[in-house]
């Protein structure tokens, strides 16, 4: 390979389920740049803020610091892991698993895998567990995000098949967004929605959400429902559709079953009752129902707000009931469209990579389906006993029922609910195998065996996005170090295990991903997701294709059920009776606040990849709990003050922040903040120390979206803040060295900042001043030492300010006690401004900023580094202009929102707020 001549390689984004095409420019040693693939039908050249920064997360300097590059093995529990060869490592694992199976049976072993795996990886793991070992204990982190959507589709429509395509956004007359902050979670689809609204001003957007998110603020109608009341809302809309004659009687009679039973239920969901339950205006409920039912094409977009619930399947089914009853399905612009959260959650579902599924949407409980899969795989049988799903799996690990767990490409010590239980389970396990690309995740320290895997830019195979579109990935870079592809690791292991179990290894011998995919393809023949007409060659030559694409077809099918025939025994869709049930953990006097979780705009999941990109922290720099201003005032809290957020399972200290998006009685924490970035003494393990493991009885998906909490002010007067630039080759290593020190404070965070350079920020608080030796240790890690350090110390008051100056500019700052000067000092450091003229002001006990200092405020456009204060100044100079003119002028002058567009919804709201202030002043 020529390492000097750059070349372009087509791949896909590894973040959300939109499945954006990416063109990566590489010199063979690194990814030099990325851009959207203009030919890819998912994004037509657009990328969001996360996708636009993919090349920075693949930097060789970053990879050297946090990548798992060699196998590591701990032969005795409690001892250190040591580097080992692949042969020694896989032999060790095979022998341990074979011995455990011999003593305790196959169900003593479990696999917990990931929606970030490629379809081929998923397929092999599923076959390894169910076909070779003989256990259905193989589940995935997709259980945490998509399993209620799967169950809802199967109960109503007969198969796990999202019936829509992205083009339906362009065709819809009403778009109903519920349980999704689409502007943050699926930004490129939201760009498409914005375009559709420009082309069709009559398009109505309705958003139902407990928070007034960027998506909700941009809606024509916002329904601020109380947490967990979605089923009541959908039943109430159906009640109104029936009352006002908006149902489609011909469709119901010709294509569905069970409507009379559902009609009996929704009779009681009167507008007054539903408005009271949901906490919304009755008139808004009526308007939403009329818009939805009267429209020629109503499209629903939904995600984790529906799925992550103890009633997630009912929420999905109730929404689909509404579509079926009004005939809003099987036609352009209409249908219930579940948006997948991970890049290949769909692919995992297609190959049956979950504890209750089999390949090609077959059911594990069906003996004929098990026999078909066994014949396809060339194995004797597939076990009938259902496997443990995610929460059940870790419960069984904690109880000792499961002895060995193999975790691939996921981070349960961050993402699973009730972190106390998860960590106890990992500590109790007899063997923990972690197959991972990053050494920095919270799960890796629990690994007895670490298997280094490839990741984005190195992998090759296929993924399927939310609209059932399959895309081929080609490797951009060679495999680093001794890493292996996930499917390779699984098949290499199977070759060693099979003889120990007295079984043939031949069914697990593959020459490459195409052979695996072809086997998967054959499993779909005659099924609802039939792809027998596709091949790697077709995907390469014609680009991404949607399923079904059976043999003989010229193209895949855009949307399903246009003929009104559903994949059920009689071809008819089924209405499901969905009574509203309150949330599993109601608030009370002890825990009076509803806690919800959700996404940040520029981060993704546990941040093992996006968290290596300093620029990704620009929009949300540090963890916080967001509350309504009224709740802040009631607790006498100011922005930035620390609070204890406590549920029935644990407690976490965070900074409190007032949010205009919050309703009184509710609180919000972003899902991304795990122990890697937010910690402290005791059992502080990030946001999921608070969430609960209760799960939906049908989908087994846990309730990650809601918990009852109390919030009390944290009296931690001793503060420490250290921040500074780090060499790119050492920044993540510095962060990893600081993480153990976080546990020596009551509260601590450690994040990144910067754009062209990478900085590290360490913030801590305690109820007493930190040990001077500990502070010194932290300062030395930042290089705050030597003659270039300016020092101010007031031991009586416990205040200090130590500033490293290099070449007349700030390089690192350590503040203890009084840290109120942090904002102007950090801005001067980030701006690399000269401090030569500041003299004593740098060390003055006063926290006042230098004369003429202009605070930038929060970054709104992270792509182009445009701040809220800069936007405000420009808007102040635009009196009398219309909102659209102001937005266009802003984009022309500051360029904000002109790159990826992810900040455009927020820009619109800033413009709107400025116009309100302008009108009030007039």
C-alpha cells in the first residue's frame, strides 16, 4: 500500500442508526479527513457534528494511548493482567469455558455483545453461543435501546420490520415525534425534516416529550406530557379519532383483527381524563388527534423515550394501534417509524443476535424454526430454553448461576442500570472476557482476559440502518498492533473450543466476511427480510440497498405493507389492548422528582470514541443535572452549585443547572456520563448508579428513562480546579492517570477541551481541603512545576493559584479554594492570548477579569467555534428583521450552522428569544 498518496474509501458512520455514508481520505497510516458521501441515500453528503469529527477519533496519536493493541491475560483472580500471545490467550479461554461447561452446563456461560458490531460479527457470535456451546445466553446492548420496538412491531404487524423509509419524511403531511430528541439523536434525519418543512409550509410537526428539547421548541405543536404517560396519550388520540370519525373503517375491516376489544378500552380515555393524566391542555390533545387523523399521510418518529420503559412494548403497540386505526400505514409519508439508536442494531436483530431470537426473524420458541437454523448452521440442534436477557444476565452472574461472561464491544459498567449490581456481578464472576477496542472504558478493569478488537475505519463487512438499508463497509486503515476483527476472534476461538466439546469446527471456518454474509443471506430465503437477491458485488456496484430484496428482484422495497398484507398467520395486522399503567417507580415525599435521561448533541453513548475528541465537549463541557428554575429556587441553588442526586439505588454528586426545557418536578442527566468522566468516593459510578433495572415483561428492556430521585445541596466548600494543554500524544494518557485520583474526592470530573489543541480539565470538591501531596501530584501531572510557575498561596483561607506560563501564554492553571477566576483564565488559555501585560492580575486574590475582557459564553456551533455571546452581539445589531432574515444573516456573518447544521435548531431558538426580548423592550 502506498503510504504517501491519499485515497478515498467509502464507509459508514459508526454512531447512530441513520447509517450515513462517509468518504474517508487516508494515506494508509491515518485518516486525514472525512466528508459525507453525496451518493449515499441516507445522508446525501451530510454529516452531523459527531460524524464530521470521525477522523480525529481515529488519530494515530490517540489510538496509541487508549487502544487495546495486544491480548492480555490474568491467570489468577486478583493478579495483574499481562500481555500474552493470541494462541495462549484463546487456548486459556477455550479450556476454561470447556471445563465450566463440563461442570455446570452450557448455560453457565453468557455473551453480552453490541449493536456496534457488524452483521457478520453478530452472526458468528450468535452461532457460536447457540450452535456450538448450546446456550441462548447471548444478548446485546440493543436490549437497552431497541427491544421494545422489536416486541411492538411483532405483536401488531407480525415481524420486526420498520415499515418506512427516509423518503417518507418528504411525503408526510403530519410528523409526530415522540420519545425522541431527533435534533440531537438523529441530526441528519432532522436536517431532512427541516428541508421538508421549507418545501411544504403546510407540513405539521407535533412533538410529545416531558422536556422542551430543541426538537420540541421547533414544533408546530408541543405536548409536554408527564414522564411515562405515552400510552394514555395514544389511547386518548384514538378515542378522539373514533369520536370524530377519523378512523379508517375499510382498512380496519379488511386488514386487521382485534379492533373491537381495543375500542372497548379506549372508550374510557376521554380528553379530560387524558389531559389530566398527561399534564397537557385538553385543546392541544384534540388538535394533535385531529391533525394526525385528518392528514393524508401521518408519520411517527420515535426512539428511546418509548422503548426504555417497563411499559415500552405497550407504548410502541399503542402508537401502532393509532396508525392502524386511522389507516396511516403502507403508503407514502405514513407509518410508525422506529429510529434505531446504534449503527447496526438492525443487523443484530436480522441475524437473531438476542436471547429470544433466531436468524432471519425466526422465533426461538418455534421448534420448526430451531430445526431450520440448526440445519443451516450444520449443527445438531439449537437449545429451546430461552436465554438470559441483559438485566437477567447480570442478575444471574451476581447470583453465581452464570460463571463466565464474554463482553464484546460494549461497556456495561457504564451503560447498564443499577451500577452497584452490575459491578458486584463482574467482581463475582469466575471469568470475565472483554473484547474491546479501547482500554479506557469502565468495564476493562474487570476483565480477566482482554481481547484487542478492531474498530471504525479498520473493519470490513455490512451494517443495516433504520430504514432497512444495507451498506458495505471497506477498511480505511490496516489493523493496528495485534488487533483482530470481532468475527475473527469468535471463529478463532470456536476452532479451539469445538474439539474440547467433541464437536466439529468446520461450521465455524470462514475465509472472510463475504462467506459469513452469504450464509446469513441464505438464512433469509423466503422470510420477510429475504435478501437472496443481494450480494457484496451488488452492494459495491449499486450502493446501499433496502430489504426485502429477494432473488430476481431489481431493487429492494422502499416501504412495507403497501398491499395491506402483514407477516402474520392470516395476513392481518393485530390491534393490541394497551391499558395505561403508571411508571414503575412513582415519585413520593422522599423522592419527589422525576429523573429522565437522554442524549447530548455532540457525544455518543458511553463516549469511549467521541470522548477522545476534545471538540466534542465544546457544547456540553461537563456533567450536570438540569432542573427547572422553580425547583432550583426552592432549594436555594445557583447555577453550577453541587447537589446530591439520590435514588433508591445510589447517589451521585453533580453540578446543578437551570434549564428552560425543564418542567417543575423533573430533572435531567445526560446518559453519557459514566465513571470515566464523573466520579467520587464511595459508590459513585455516574448516571446509571441512579437508574433502575426493572424491565418490560415482553421486551425485557429496562427502565432507563425514569427514576424517582431527591436532590439536596452538597456542602463541599473545598474546591480544586486544574486545567491545561497536553501534548496530543499524551492527553488521553493524562486523563487515564487522573481517573484513579477522582475517587479520592467526594466529587470529581475529568473532561477534555480545545480545538486545534487538546486540553484536560480536572475539577474536584470535598468537605475538607485536599491533601497537599495529592494536589501536588495532580499539578505535576499537568506539568505545573519549575521556574515558569507563578504562585499565589493563602494558607489561612485555603486559597491558591498556580499558573504555568510558556512563551508568554497560559499553559496550565491550578486553582484551590476560591476558583471563581476559572472562566476568564480558561478563556485566555483556550484563546492562547498573551498574558505579558497582566502582571500581578494573574495572581490577584480578586477574581475579576482583566479590563476589556469579553466573555464568550457557551459554544453553540462546535464545528466553527461560535459562542452564544457572539451570536447575541450580532443579533443586537439586527433590530426589526424577521426571524428568517436574522438566521440567514447570522449564518452569513458568523457561519454558525453552515457546516453540519446540528446547531440550527438551537440557533432558531436564540433568534426567537432575541425577538421576544426586542418586542418586550419596544
